[in-house]
């Protein structure tokens, strides 16, 4: 299943998972269900944008391995995609409790805070993720968005510049920077509103 997932063979992965479930139901003792099976299947359903099934499978994986942070983190992402923000926040909190040094969980929770227009909380989580080692163009774009929404335009520009330094092709950083400069009366153009990486 891992190999199929890496190859993006989502439809094949679902077939393999369904076949396994049939055999598992025929002889539960011979083929015990392990948490990685519903997890990998959830990735295939997520790629299909079948979010209810994704959540079901991740919940099953959590029931089988309740101490693995990644399952909570992936379910939180799915809850975020379906605008079930309170459920996403609860899963991020659990993931962060289980893996307090993983920068991905506070980063992703920061994105949820942006969706909820809670900009200070988003900024705080992005800052935590940076302290834990996430230092890429995506985090700097989102830090810029949080700073901009908090009214800290100069800090937002600095964040967008940092994102562009890390990835000169980051279109969001470039567009957000241009929009902010245009709004400040500079002579740069922009063609979109401020956006963030989700």
C-alpha cells in the first residue's frame, strides 16, 4: 500500500484495500487489521476528495493506534478542508500533545486559524513551527499574511521577501507583496488579493 501511495496509484490502492477487507472479514485472526491500512486508504480517498470516507478511515486508524500523531494531523487537515474547524483544532491539539516537536502540526493549525480569521493565533502557531524547524517559503508567506492582517505591513513585506529569497518562484509571495505595495501607494502592480498557502 505504501508503494502504491508513493506512485499515486490511488484507484489501485482502494482496490487492494477493499480486497484486504473482504479477506479480513473472512478470517479476522489470520489477517488482523493494522492502522497503516486504513491510513493509506484514507490518502486515496482524500485524493478523490471523498472527505467523509477519508475521515472514517482516519478515525479507524486512530482507534487502532491512538498514540500516532500523524493520523490526528491528517484527520485535522480533512476537517479543515470541510470547514469543520473546531474538530480540526481538537485533532491538532492531540497531534501536538503526542508529538510536541513536530513543526507540521502547529503550522497546519496556523492555516486553520487563518481560515477562521484568527490572525494572532495563526501568527503564534507559525512562529512556533519556525522555532521547531520549519523554515520554508510556505511558512513565510503565511507569516506575511498574518502580519498583514494584523496591520503590520512592514513585517508582512519582510516575510514575503524572505519567502522569495527561499523560493524565487513563489507566486503567492510575489503577488501578496505586490498587492501590499500597491495598497501602500507604491508603483508596483498586482492582480490578486492576499492569499495564503493551505
